[in-house]
C-alpha cells in the first residue's frame, strides 16, 4: 500500500484503535482500557496509517528482554494487503532496539491468525487445555536473537 506509514500511537488514536478492535477481535479492549494502556507507558501501541486514517494496530507489553504481543488487528477493508506484517516488522525492529530477544503471545487454538503467526516464524511452545472454556490456548514464541 502506498502512503502507508507506522507511527507510535498516542491518545488521539485510541478511539480508532478501539473501533478496529471492535470490528476484528472477539474480545476487544475497551476505549478506556486502551487509553489506560497508552497513558501508563507500560504498553506500546503502534498504528498503521494510510494518509491520515488508522487502518491497523499492534499492542505490545515489553518486560526486560521479553515482550508479550497483546493484540494485532487490521481494519477489514485493509486486510490481506501486508498491513499486519508491516506492523509486526516495525514492532520487531523497535523491540530489538530496546534489547528484547523474544516475543510471546497467546492465541485460541481455533483462531485463523495462527497461520499468520506461523509465517512470521512463531512456534508453539505450550498449550493451555480448555483455557477458553472448550477451546485450548496456544502459547507461541518468536526468538529475535
């Protein structure tokens, strides 16, 4: 996509992030939670913008040399166009710059995003049986160094 860029999110983008999450994630964060995350400084959000419109985001929780990938979501109209990979690649460069050497995430076993994560070189390292009621959770990891 031309004219697309990734920037660190600020409070002015929280509503756009919440709207995309509401369209794409089964249990999205509320606007209040996103604002709290951004304000805390503990979480890092990056957004993909096409011109001045937010079309996707990634949220991260870096902890020392590790990072939890909390959410990644792309507006349905912009999916399958490389936005998610762009966000992920940008986040990886940022995390390497701050000394992170691995990213971990948790995903429902029936989530179609598993294929996306596998293409990005994540591997399943653990499983939590029936974590989501009747569906297992997979713990995935990507080593950066």
